């Protein structure tokens, strides 16, 4: 199948299909000697999966990781797991910082709301 047929089949533009291939969301498509993309049923399965994952709102990076893991096999799992654990730790650290900042902001907002009612701005934790 050429790119025009696949584009019509999945209601995607040809540019989108080229993008999927270029960034690694679908495996590289075999080409004819003249350079025309020759999509197989296997390529179409990846296109369908990429379209579904994109319509579900998943980031491109997630699809690329999924494809790499599927193509490279089990030997990459431990290293990928470690990378994900590191990313989780970084996000948890960011989450703690964000929650602390939100707590401080909420406290300040609460103090100003009380000050608007009472005319007194106090930073004591007790109710005014």
C-alpha cells in the first residue's frame, strides 16, 4: 500500500504519517527501489495504534518508548525501568515543592480574605 491509500484508510494526512515515521511512533516503512513508501499490514497496525494513542491524548514520547520497547525486546526493560523510577523521583520532588508553594499561597489568600472582612491583616495561624 502506498502512503495515499494508508492516509485515506486511517483518515490521516500524509504529512502526519511521515511525521509518525520520522519521530519513531511507527517503525520505518520499507521503500520500493524508487523510494516510494510501501506500507504493509504490520505498518498499518502501528499507524492504527499511533492514531488511537494520539486521540487518547497520550504524549508522543510515550508512543516512542512503547515502540522501542516492543522492537528492542526484553533486554531493555531493566534500563527503562530505572529511567522511569528516576523520572518518578524527580516528579515527586517537584510535587512536594508545588504543594508547599500552594500551601503558602492558600494561607496568604486566607489571611487577606480575613483582612477584607475584619480590616486587620494578621499572619498568625489563629483565627482573627
